[in-house]
C-alpha cells in the first residue's frame, strides 16, 4: 500500500480537539458506511490514554508504530500516513497558535522536540532504542499562572511529566512506551538520562526506578513514578481496561455522535460533556467512591437495566464533579462541565431574569438533550439554549 500524504487542513486543526475521535469515526461512516477496525483501534488507544492520564494515578501506555518503505506510519482516515508528517503538522499548528497567543511559544518548542525525536525513532534499526523525557512546564506556571498551564493540558497539582522509551523490533516497527511521573524534578530527569547513556538496553521500568531513586536521595522515603502514595507498578491504563461496560459505552457513544448531522459547535459541546461524564465515572470508580456496581453477569442477564444504571451512575458523577468545578486535564487541553441551568441564566442575565423572550432557536437543548438520543428532534429554545420545560425549571430554581 502506498503511503498517503498528510491532509492539507492545518489551518483548521487545533492542538487540542476533543472531537478528534468523533471526526475519525465520521470520516469512515461517510466514506465507507462503517468504522474501520484500524480506526477503532486508534481511537481506543488515544481516548483511554487520555483518560488514564486524567484520573490521578500513575499510568503507562504502549503503542506500536508500523513501518513501510523505511517510514514509520500510523493509520488515519482510511490510509497509512508517515508518522513524522503528523509531527510536522503538529508543529505547524503549534506555531499558528503561538502567533495568536505568545504564551504558547513553549508548546511550539515542545512540538519541535517531538519532531526531532520522531526522526530519531524513524532512524532506529532492529534492536536499537531511544529514550527521552518531557517535563512539567514550571517556568510557564510561574510566568502565566496555574490556570493557563491547565488550559494547555498540564496538571499543576501533580506537576506531571513523562518518561519515553522506544525500541525497534525485528520487523522495523517501533514500540513506543510512556510513563507518567509526578513532581517533574529536573535533577531526577538528568539522573535518568545519565543512566540511559551507560545502559543502551535500559528498560522503561529501570528508567522509572532511577527517577524514583533520585527523589529518594533528595527527599528520603520511597516513591513510585514520583508519587508517595502509589502502589508499586500502579498503572491507570490497565485499571481502566477492567471497566468494560464503561469502555464499550464510551466508544459506542462517540460513534453515535459521529453519525449526527449537527453544526461544529454542537458537535464539540456534546462530545465534551459526554467525555467529561465518562472521565468522572472512571475516576469515582478507581477512587472507590462509586455507589453503583455493575457486573458482567448483570449486564448479560438484564442489559436494559444495567444500561439505565450506568446512565444514572454517569450523571451522578457528572453532577458531583461539575459542582466541585473539577476539570479533566491531559493530552494538550482541559475539559470542564457545562454550567447548570441557573448558572447559564445568571451568566447571561445576572441574577435578574428577563420577563419575556422568544423561543426561536432551533437546536438541541443544553440541558435535557445533552446529548440527544438517536433520532431525537431539535427543540425551540431560548437565548441560552434551553427548551421551554428546562427554562421553566431554571426560573423556579433561581427564585
């Protein structure tokens, strides 16, 4: 199969696009009438990698880059494309965003580093390895504040960075592993890279242990992946894999959203709120705080009831996290819950609600249709996107 060039849509791309997976599904549905298995595999990897980073646990991921004609490749919109082409696109997008907001210059620098490492990966021969790291942007936090770095996808409370390890296999493919490490201590990173120099066959396990050893020497006590309270070999990626009901619901819902014929802004809104629900539910389960229990046997015996229970669990998690103002942070950006009906009114009108306005916006209601059911029709909504029933409830709750 010939390699396809990168799509020429850099001006429309964003460094963080919550709808990226939905758009991959949508492309396949529009062009093939179904979602390709390779697309499903890619979306699975990317979606649950992002979720693993955002549940406040150490996480390790491992992905394989194929090789064709001496080029590393990835599957994108029905074609195999050069991996370095994606990194070049990422760099150009980062530069464009930095022109609009100079505070984001450091992200363009990181994208340039990603491209350099991408070329190094492509040059690996069978049996060779490459290792590097990516620190938390402490300087940017000092200069621009925690909220800014959160919006860029970094987690101030953890100061989370990454260790990376790539190894070339006999067939030329490259296994790329990443490990989250909290505290992002520069001296610990430097110590890891010194050990990489004298151990060309070093594993990611050893790199992580060396990072923790440097912290132990500096602060005393034990660490795992830069964390005091983590269990040895804790891995949120593997933990997430055990929650099959939530995994299957997330992927099927993304595919359903992809089938909707709706404007870009509505697509983004629905995808954001769905992803936030899934993340909040995963986090409550992993933290042992969920009041719901769904077993494989209950799903098999009564799938309808189990589905309803899952919806209730997700909505409860969403409401709780939204009330606390928690954001899902990771993979280049942050997702926050939408405002409550009353908050939407207050943000537009202040505490005083208007006496009268028209319901003349044909759209999905931001409360009772977020997201809409399959085949559900749009409603006549008011100025903040609430249908008549939800508008009435909001007025009552604001009194």
